[in-house]
C-alpha cells in the first residue's frame, strides 16, 4: 500500500538510504552500522536531556553528542574504506594485488572497530538513565539501548569478518600478521559492550 506523501519525503536520510539500497560497494553495511549507532546516540541524548541536572546528566549528554558526531564522520570513512576494499579485490591476482588487499582489509577493519569502539563507554550512562531518567521516557531508554547495541554489534561483526579475510591474506603471503591480535581484542570488547547495552534495555523493558 502506498501513500501520497511517500513520493515527497523531505527526510535528509532519504537520499542516503537510496544510495545504501543500491547494489554499489559504498555505502555498505559498515556505514549503516555507524548511522545506526548515531541514531541510538541521538535517542540517548534526548532522554538525557530530560534527566535531573548534575554531573551524570552532563556526562551522558556530552558522550551522546560526541558519539553521534563521531559516528557520522566514521560512516563516511567506512564508505570510502569499503570502496577501496572492493577495488583491491578486483585487481588481477599478483603480489601488488595481495599487498593492496592486505592494506584495504586493515583500513576497513580499523574503521569498523572505531565505530564499534564508540559503544564501549555507553553502558554506564545508559544504566544511569535507566535508574534516574524521566520515567515517562523509559521506552526511549529501551530504544536507545537496543539501537546502540545493534550498531556496535554490527560494526564488530564487520570488523571480525575483515579480520578473518586479513588473516587469510597474511597466511597466503607466508607472513602471519601479529598486529591483528590487538584488533581481535577490540572486537571482543565491543561485543561485551553491545551485550551490556542490550541487557540494560531488556531490564527497563521488563518493567514496562
């Protein structure tokens, strides 16, 4: 079923979503994860705006604003990294292509991890809002938590996939990359943060 207003959307997201829906390498899932995280941070900031004044509210507001802004910057960076990654894998096989793929995989991995890492400090402010926020906005706390968790977890999964591919490329080169281990640790930390965000949201939802 269509509605008359469907063809006249004024949403600023509409053009970007059209690009995301297109069968092109960029923007892709990583950029979508970053935008999802930005939306969750915006909802977090909105709920914090109604919370009691004090240092905890200020911290939540500042962190939400910083996360939202940084996530949007990283969405563009991820789109560029995705385009470079696709281009590298379209090169004819050879030493130059292998090196280009390794570099593109590393950049894509780090970018995804930078997105996922934005969620690591967020469980604290979300938990504070769950306890001290405006009760009428409890559903928004749930939305913020699950949306943030979705963005963080999606970015972490993207990074993990790129790490697997990077390991394969390194093995093919005959030189396992020891610098990949710290990146795997960052994936694990992000997943833990996503789990915590979801758990807080579920706790609030259970009381509604």
